[in-house]
């Protein structure tokens, strides 16, 4: 059987990747995580895995060849809290651990498909996988960028060594704003759609940031990508071991936060037999309200992101990404079924 490791396995993207692998009949999966936050077990409970290993144990054990032949590691384990200010912790957790894992993968002949982040671009207005556009705004973004830079150096500036077969496959995915099922444990770092679903259920309205950064209220734009699309692209690269590199993983289509809010409210309205409303009507009826932009985020907030998909498309990956209206409607339907 094909043995696969997923780190961050009980997390949002990790658990959905295992679900996608299970749907292919792949079950020889070692799930790696830290279940100090015990409720995360729920994301693993309905999945088929071969073993669970604590993150404090796994990395040294894998380096020592405890787990035998491993085909690939999907490395999703990281601290993803962009508000975390402890740089020592962030660099150890996100950078040093990833370097150790990369070195072990090369030694053990395992492929590495890892989570980078659109946070590597920070305040840039161009989102292309090139150093000129990489300006992280926080230590989280820097921890992800430094590992990308290390991979460029290890594998060659454009991964020529990997393409020449001198290293095993190494793929970094710069995730944009991912949303979808099984993110409930993330607290404040869960998606806007998740928070708005719960806001509307609790208060009968949703809230968005007001005017900031030259954008009107709720008009700041992000590249929102549905989790099913993230899984599909990861598995496409799993099917193409000859391709290495760092790639954006977003839809290539920025949409305003207003679109997310409208989609959440209208999906809930439709589920109760009510007609959808325009944005203006949502605001006038008090179903959507704007709050002042928080001082704590000033200068640390991306008002606009949109993945440049040129490099991804050049590999031959032609995956069709869901827009906000489609993905959020599916997500709201799933959330409603859970409650």
C-alpha cells in the first residue's frame, strides 16, 4: 500500500486532505498533530487512518526511519495565527521543523507537499511567486517565506534540480483565504464565512469592517478559495510527482467581503424559504452592518489579494475553482446540517 503522512492532520486543511485521500481508497495514512486542543479529534473521527503520532514525536522518529517507506508527506502542520507575536516560537514551529522534515524526506526518498501562504506577499499589490513581490507584514508570513526561500536554494532557483530528478518532489502551496467544512476549531483564525454564519444565527445580522485603505465599507477584496478546490489541487500534484515548485493556490479572482456576507445571509434566507436580497437591501434592513476598522490591524492588514495563477496553469493544472457565491452556499448548507 502507498503510505502517506499528513501533518496538521486534525486541522482544517489536513483533515480535508485525509478525506480526499480516503475517497481514493488510500487509508495507509499516518496522521500527525498536537491534540492539546482536544476537540480537534472531531475532524479525524470519521476518517480512515493507519496511525496517529504526536507532533512532538514524529519528526525525529521519521528522521530515524521508524515508519518505513513513505511515499509522500502533506505538511500542513504549523502555527497559522497571523496575530501571534512570539517570533521564536513561530520560527521554530514553522521554519526549523519544516527544514528538518525536508531533509528527512530527501534522505528517506519521500515527496514533500507543504503549506506555504499568501501571507508571504504581505503588503504587495502583485501576487506572483517571485522575490520582488514578497513583503510579509508579520512574523507568520516571514516564517513561511523563509522556508520557501530555503526550498528555492536547496532545489535550485526554479527547482531545476528537482525537475532533473536530483531531489524528490517538493511543492509549496501559497494558500489564499481558504474556507469550508472542518475549520470550527480555529477560533478567531476561522474564515469570515464561518464567523458570519454564526453571527447571523446568533444576532440576525453579520458585521464587516468599515472603510479602510482606500476601500469602501466591506469592499476590501480577497481571493477566497473553497477547501474542496485546495484538496483537488494538492491531489493533482500528488498525481504528478515530476512537478516541483512553489505555486499560488487561490482562485485567481478577488472578491469583496461584501460578496461573502451576501452569500452567507442569502444562503440562510433561502434555506428558510426567504428570497435573496441585494447588498443594499441587506444593509438597509439591518442584516449587514459595518464596524470601525480595528486599530490593532492598521498597517498589518491585506486589503487586496488575488492569486496570479500563471505558474499553476503552466504546469497543466486546469482545475476549475468555485466562486464565492457557489462555495459559500455549499459551506453554509454543510454548517446548517451540523447545527
